[in-house]
């Protein structure tokens, strides 16, 4: 029986979710090894990357960073 377009989309979404969970796990492990201030900056970068990955508007996060590079 052929896979429907909806099933293909669902399979792709599930695969992307699994990949995201794996990457998030790696990022958490990295953050756990960092000193507090570096961990905070790392978390901000991860949050910004996530925001952009889900289609968020860069203008909405401008100026929210505690570091100098915005």
C-alpha cells in the first residue's frame, strides 16, 4: 500500500523531532561542562538558534541578549 503524502509529512516530522532531541541532548551535555557565565551565553545562543529554526523573526529577539554581539 503506498504511503500517503500526509504519512510522509508525519514521518518527516517525527524524524526531525528525533534529530532535534538528539542535538538538544548533546547541547545539554556541553552546557553542563561550562562555567556559569559561559553556560548562560551558550543557553542564549541555543535559544536564538531554536527560535530561528522554528521560523521566528530575528527582530523579535534583537536586544534580548546579555552578550555584546546581539
